[in-house]
């Protein structure tokens, strides 16, 4: 299974980029975040024309939105919580049948959290922390097995996940309240698969701000997009690749896709 995850930052706007990525890399499954399209306007036919016959999505106008596109059959997960009592389209899941049992795939888009890292002054930051706390409690009570979790989690947890650990300690996405919570979330039963492939001592980014005019030269990136596997799947992980060059394409997202190759063959 070749799995791609990407915060596309508007599916309809960047559909040509998705088509180009599909032609180059031929993923079996694509998880998208920030699709920014309400369900009635979702471009289902265009995606099915690419060969993604199995599609599951939840979207809203202008904000958020997640989708799973697959060439392989799956069953949508329907018993997932409504996080923070908001129907804001930040999580969907799918179950794939395999010869060794079901494989569960979670696709998350964690709230960004605004600009001020103070819950008393910034409701968006409070929502982000509450969201991660709630998700962590759920996985604690429902320990993951044979599961893959991907998405834009909007937290860069390690020192080498940001261009400057010291300068970003008080910048949302790398603050201690966020990174400690991510450690707790991973601790419910996941492995940071990207850091299994790329050592934690090496810089690794998936996001470069639109504010950086020459993003490649300044390279002030952060690793906000993640691939996690449960330990029982780690022997199946073959490789992970961050498609950094996509950030330089015309009209790009500020995030780049991440591809994980997992040696699992789902059955029909």
C-alpha cells in the first residue's frame, strides 16, 4: 500500500496538482486535509476519473475538511467521536480488510490554534489543546491496534522539526503545552514512523510559510504533517518520503505531501 497524506489547502483549487502527483507517484490511498469544500460541491467525479473509486469525505464551506481517496475498497468508520462537540470536519477513518486482519486508517486535521499561545487570551489555542486532550483520552480508552494515523496535526514535536527550537518555543505549533500533549497522544499506542525512517537528529519539515518569499533559501520550515503506525505494523513499513519539491510548484499549498510505503495488500 502506497499511502499519501497532504494538507491540500483547497481541493478544488489544487486539483491539477493532485492529478500531477497521482501521475508521478501512483498512490493507492490519499488522505487530504483542509479540503475547504462542502459535501455537495465535492469533486467526486474528477477523483473517480483518476481511479479512486472508493472515496470518503467530510467537508464544509471555506474551512477544514478531510477526505480519503482509495483505489482499494474500504469501509468508512462511522462510530467516531464528535470532537469538542463541534461538527467541524477534522477526522474521518476507514477500515481495510487484509489477509491478516483489518487495517484501520485515521485521517486528522488538528486545529491550528491561532497566534497567541495563551488559553486565557486565545480561544483557538484553547480549542487546539482541548482537541488533542480529547483525542488522547479516546485512544487511551480505545487502544489502537493495526492502525495508521496520518494528517496535518499542526504540531512540530521535536527540536529538529523546526528551523529554530529556541526561537519557536513560544510560537504556536512548537510550544511545550502542544509538544507534551503530542507525546501523550503518541504514547497511547503509536510510533512516529517518519522519525523511524529519518533520525530525530536530522532536520525534517513538511510546511513552509507563504510569508517566506524564498522559502527554499531561508528553509524556515516545520514538520506539521505526520505518519504514525502502531507497533504491530512497523515491520511492514518500507519507506517514507517527504515531497519537498511540491512546495515549489505553481500555486502550491504551504504543506507538502508525505508518502509512506507499507507492505500490506488489502483484499477486496
